[in-house]
């Protein structure tokens, strides 16, 4: 049995169409989620959950002390109390 070019084309179409349709549906789903995130006003509306706890990713070091670790805060808007922290010269 020998197939001509048209029959071969139809065979390829019949075999590949489910994969093409599945790919289109997957792409449409991903685009829909992306658009929902773009239109959101808050991270919660976008479906993003805040990360809580754990170790900080960045440490700011001035001389021999790390900023943000065991520092006493003054009542002036959260500034570091520098009276007890000597300036390194």
C-alpha cells in the first residue's frame, strides 16, 4: 500500500492535532494566570503569598557589627540608638 502526498499530509494532521490543541490550551491557561497577576492590586489578589520567617537573605555590615541584629530602637521613628554604639574611626 502506497500513500500519496495528500494522504501523508492527512496522516500527519490526524496524529499531531491533539498535541497542538493541548499546547494551545496550556498556553492560554498560562496567559490567563499571567493577566490575572498583572491586573491585581495586591500580592494576595495575585495569588502570591508572602514569605514569613527564616533567615534574612542580605546582611548589611558596618565594620564589626551587622545592621538589624540586636539593636535597640529609639522612639524617634525607628532610628538606631547610636548613644551606645561607638563610631569606628
